[in-house]
C-alpha cells in the first residue's frame, strides 16, 4: 500500500505529501523513486516499520515528503505518533 494522503479538505500548493508504506512494499516503492531519494531512505535506516517515519528533504532543504510505516493491516495507531515528529509548520 502506497498512496499520498492529504489531511485537509483538498491538496494545496504548500501541502506536504504523507506517503504510507508497508515494510513488504518498501523496496518496490523505492524502485520507482529517484536515486537520491533511495539513498536518503537507506541512509536514514527507514524500514517502514509500523509507526516509524522518515522526513524527506527537497532539493532546497525544505520538507518535501513524509514517509510513514504502516502495518500489514494499517490502523490509526500506525499514524498516532506522527504529529509529534513533524515540524511545527507542517
């Protein structure tokens, strides 16, 4: 399962995409990403374990995307700690 979710009434130009990824799907998702993103995810040790997250920078150092690990059967608990891990402006 991978998809972008927008936790607002609709996407906006300044919304940060949040991408849920299951551990079993991580490699397939990475295969479709840029070499820079694959390296970042590998260097941070993100393994898409339920409840884990990875803040992904953009080319200018801004927060470009958030990856969140979800279980095989995602639950709200997989997302529960995310607000405490995000920058205040997110």
